């Protein structure tokens, strides 16, 4: 000790934080948001698809499957999350402006964006990225990264905690889901589940076709079955997949089915 007296500083009182508006006004703002969503956004169940599978009226929501384990069994639940078109509509009616603050392309082709959204003096920023995957173009990767960042910024500003589809599906090429032994048992190749790519590929194998050239992913409101390389006998696979509701997309070398 140097002989100097240590004087304890009095603990500073913690000041409470108050909302900037009263509860009644906050409730009205939230109800107005819900009313606007109901007025201008098209629910997923109101999509219009003709008998040929052509979408005549698209929804502003993506129906996203969520895998969860209940009582030792894996089940699939679905959540309807607002996607790009929804946030663009809401931004227009809320008078929200956006601008790109940063954009970057990494060596592996991954694009990243930082976008600012504001309404008057209230502002927020958000980031979004997208990585290359088989069959994707440079334009698609860049556009997807921008969409994710912009939608997240808008949803952070006006969304009242509502999570966007781009936020839930934050990876452009989701990591393969690990199948534990207890889960593998529930995959019955004779009863394929459209919302379970593993089940679809198992069904293809049960029909005598090589499953090693296929990979499956879930993207927004579609199940995607891709070919990892070009195959000349794609029509044989199409014969198996078409009755399940899958359509062959020549440009992308893949089949798509609506969930």
C-alpha cells in the first residue's frame, strides 16, 4: 500500500428506460401492421396453380418445413414466412427507403451485402450473403445476397419481430442434414414425402435408379431434386418423379415440386 486512502464511489442509481410512446399507441401501431399485412399480402393457401402446375398467382409467403423430434420420432412442421415480395409491398406502404452500404465478393464466389433501411430518423442495417451451389449463376448468387440483406433490414425496421423467409433460410445451399439411426428408420421408400428430399431420393432408389447422382434441398416453397452431373437418361428419373408432382427444369438440371 502507498498510504493513499481508497475511497469507494457511490453506486450510480440505475435509471429506468421508458417507451417512447404509450401502450395504447403501441397497440394501435401493431394492429395497423397486422391489418396492412392482411390487406395487401397474399396468403400461401391463396396461391393459384393450374392443373399443369403453372403458378397463376404467387403468394407473398414461403411455406418452410421445420424438422423436429417428438417422442423419439422426427416430424415435419411448416411455417409461413413473408418473403421478398411481402417486404417490398410493406416497405412501399410504410415509406421505407433503402440503400446498399457495402457489397463484397469472396474468392469462393460468395456475395455479401450490407443494406440500410430507414423511415424518417429511424434507421437500421442488416447483412445478407449467398454462396455458390451447383447450377446457380453468378447473377442469382449476387441477387439472392442482396435480397436477403434488404429484406432483413426492412423486417428489422417495421416487422414487429416477424421473421422473414430469407432469415429462416439463411444458407443458399443448406448443409446436409445429418440423419441419426432413429431418424433413418422412419424413411419408408414406398411412401415418399414431398417435403423430405431424403425420402424422395430413397424412393427413386427403390425404383431401381441410381440415387448417387441426385441431391435434394428445400428452398422457400419448393422441394428441389438436382442432378450432380448431366445424365442422358433423365427421362427415366422423370417417369418416377413426375407422378409425385415434380417438374423437370432443363436449364437448372433439376426437378421442382411445390410443397
